[in-house]
C-alpha cells in the first residue's frame, strides 16, 4: 500500500499479511496519522519493511504491531517531524533511520521521536545507518522508554553502513549525525555483537550523543554485553553496560 503526495491522511484498523515488499510506503506526504495496524510477514522474508517513509513530514505512527523480515519502520532522506509511539516490533530489523547517503547522495532527516516501543527478537533495536561518501545530516533524534526482549544490536549508529558488502571506508565526506538522545532503554539482548555500537567517521564525527538511564543485560550464556564507541562526542550517565566515548 503506497501513498504519494498525500496531505492529512489517516490510516487505521488495517491488517497487512505477507506483502512481497514494503507493506506501507509514504512518499512526499504531509500530516499522516497511522494507528492500530497489524503488519505480518515471515522473519526470513527480505525487503518486507513494515512502514517506509521518505520525503515526508509530520508523521504519527501509534499503537501498532509490526512483525516482518526487514525494518519495522524505515525512515529515509527528506523526512522530518516523525513520532512513533507504542509500536511493538519483532521479528525484523528494528526501527531504522536510513540508510542515508547512498552513492554520494545528500540526505536530511531531523525531528524523529521514538517513544514507548518494544523490540522482541529483532535483529536490531534503534538504528541510524549512513554510507561513507554521502552528505547531509541526521539530527534532533530521540529514543526513549524502549523495552528490549532478546534483541540483538540494541543501539547502533553506523556511519560505515555497506549493506553487507565490502566498501571503501576512508572517504572524507559523510552524513553528519548529531543531537541524538537515548533515554530509559531497558531489557535483554542475545548479544552477538556490541550491545551499544556507536561507530562514526573520523572526518565527520558524531556530536552531542546522549545516553542516559540505560540497562541492557545479556541472555546469551558466556556472552556478556559489551560496547563500542569510535569518533563520537557523547555524554553518558547511568548506562549499563558502561560506554566510554
């Protein structure tokens, strides 16, 4: 279901099952309210994003359940002022901002608030991903009151995203990531990789990253949670596992 150039759109009470690709797509929309929808696809189904957003503003996504094989919600370039509240994700790849900056693109995302959401058995939790060589920004982003249940990769900023391929990681330009706040994020991880992974460019480092009141424990035997922070200017308070930035 694709909506393009819509203003004051309301989508509510729908159930989407086994779309061959994205279930709901919003492009060039302004003033959208999506609530009480249920999206279902197999965990192994590729490119079955629940809700994909691009070049849109003033979007509300409320009280919904999204079970897919890809992103629960994907927020692409040109998007601003998005509020995602009380959305249950899982399985799938979590909530992603990006990827941004593919093939040197200039992308801008700002004013994103993800609040009171849960991630059960997801491949990722809350993620920002950008390609090397792009430009633009992802800023004024907040993730708060997040519940994790055996989720992998709970918190990620990845300025070296390459979609599983081998890519050049020494390009001078990058999408600037700044003013990102993580508050009251709690739960468990299966901890295959870093529980908190903030990997930023040496030429365009991440700035004003705030991590406050975070407690994530591992449910994987003999795999304690650990963190990674590279080229980021961060303020860290009451965070477990500890983060050194």
